[in-house]
C-alpha cells in the first residue's frame, strides 16, 4: 500500500486522536482559567505532539503541516471547550477521554509506521510514542505531574494497542478489524486501570 494514501478508517482514527487529545489540552488550560489563545495553543500542541514526533522519526511529512484541517479541528475543539463550563468535565472525564485518544493514536502510530516500512518492533514503539507524547507535552507545559508518573497503567495501554496492531498485520488479518480490536483493547485496559487503579509493580530495591 502506498504510504501516502491512508485508508478512511485510519484517517478517522487520526482525526479522532487529534480531537480527543486537543480537548484534553484545552480543558487543562480552561481549568487554569487561561485565555482562549492559551486554550488553542494547548489544544494544538497536545493534539499533534505525538504525531509530529512520530513523523519526524519515521521520515514522513509532518501530517498536520500538510493538512490544514487538523489545525481547524484543534481550533474548533478550543472553541467548544471555551463555551462549556468546566464543571461539566468534573470527575474522571479527562482521564477517560485521554484514554480513548491514547488507544486510537497508538493504533494510528503503529499502523502508519508499518506503512512506511518500519520494522514491527520499532513500529510498535512508534505507536507508543504517538499515543503518549502529546499528553506528556500537555502536562509539562501546564506544570502538572506527568501522566507517566501516575500509578495506574498508561504506557502499557498504549503498548497493548500498538502491539495488537503490529501482530494483526503480521498475521495478515484484515487491517480495519485489527485497528478496531487494537483500539478497544488498549482503551479497555486504560478504563480498567482508571476504575480499579491497576498498576505494574514499582521498583522497590534500595
């Protein structure tokens, strides 16, 4: 398959990941009572951060530079967040939305890396980077503890989605089914981690 021509489902995953991560970035800025310009900035860097790093590493054109619609999506999400009271997003909504973006973007990152001829293990790592970097940038810029430092599973959920994507491709399973299953697997694990505080054992040696 020509790497310049992504399937409609992969395009949808791309925009869904951008929109969801952009929303989490805008909401963080909104909770800090920032200006609309700051909301838009947070939405953009959170929405495209992981995909930008992925494209630079695999030698692909940076996706949002060549597609003005991505920036429009981030701006639209910023406007949406600007006019919605932050109390509507109370509780775990931010983590739940972030989890969906994490899974969708991990699938997208791994799938795109495979299409550019990246080896399977490295492609899975590209999925993890795509899913996690946007949230890391958001937290660092906002001066919040990084999502990576929270106890429940996060990177592991991205790794699950990316690994299922790569394994399905190696097995020759229809890609659309693999992508849906991989997104569901990673998102399900992330939701379980949020609900029951699932975590890997921490380093405990002195």
